[in-house]
C-alpha cells in the first residue's frame, strides 16, 4: 500500500494542520481503523489525528456508460461540471459551487437548497458491491454510508443550464473569501445557523487568526495563521451560547478529525 505525506496546512481548505502520512487506497483491501478523507474541504485536522486514508487518483474518472453517468469517487467537483457542460448533461450545475470530490459529496449528501447530490443518484459501489439509492438512508446533509465509496452511477438527462450555473454562483456570492471549511453548522429545521450565531453576539468573534466571519456568521474562517485549538474553542463557544439562549443543539457540518474529539 502506498503512503503519501500530506501537509494539511496547505492541502485542507481551512489551512490548518501539519504533515501527516496518509494511506492511498488502490482497491477494496483497506484498513477499517483508518479515517477516510476526501479533498479535506469540510474537515479540521487536529494535532492528534487518527490514522488517515484517501482514495488514489485511480478513482478520478467520469464517463457515460449504458445511458448512465459513471463517476469515480475521487473525481473533483470542477471536473464533473466541466464534463457535464461539454456533453450537455443536466442537473449537475450546482456542483460547481461545492468544493471537494464526489465521495465526500455523497457521504454527506452535499447540496444547495433543494439541489442535492442524491437527487439523481442511481447507485454506489463499495467493497460490498453495488448498493442502490433505495437501500441507503439519507436526508439533509446526512447518509448512513459507512464503507468507502469507489464509484457512483447517476441518471442521465440532457440540457446543461448556464442560467442555473449563474444562479448557484449568485447564491454563494455572500460567502467570505478567507480560508474556511464551508458552513460550520447545519441549519436547524425552520431556522438558520448563521442567524443564531449572530443573535448570540458571536458574528465576528475572533480568537487569534480564527473568526466566525463578519461577512457570514456560519463560516469559521482562517485569516492566515489560525490554530486548531482556537478553532475548536470558537466552535464550542457557539454551541454553548446557542444552546443556552435558544435551546438549540447545533449540529456540525465541519468534521473535527482528532482523537480527542472523535
């Protein structure tokens, strides 16, 4: 098995972490005790991470096969959108605003508003074989998928929409430009995490170089030299304040990858 050294201060979207040995998955034979990473766009790598693994470039591909769109789980979102635009394939325009690889998007059922990666999913491939969408328990930013996803098949329909592309671009125009892991918390039913964070006075709250953005309160941003410890302290502060003042238990979208917090 191949080991790759990855510096997560450079590799992760929030730009926090150190250099770590990561096992690259080449086939169905992988260790269960390792934690699976994608493109590290929604994770916060701690100072004491568990053993890590990720899919190798072997699973970075996209093709049309048997009237289905077949995508390897290591395929980045930008490549998916470019392929769909070139081949006039509909319903993947929203992926242009979702950083990361397909496997990570599937694992958390990523999306924008009513557009979710599971909408047109047919099946996934894991070491257990093909699993139909109907066999998976999924919902808002949630699935019960436990095994590594290697590939997925999607229903194929024509009509790539440039108008939708522009709509999704505008939907993300209010997001901060600093390094972040995307939305820190899921929106509770009937409300918005950003509104709650602002309501408890923590919009713009900063520790060191970490801040709950003054542009969008639900984004934990790194102004350059952010520390893992400051990020975790801010996350816990928001959780406690919102629970105390509103009785709402915010669920994290950001995943803390550290033995102390897992």
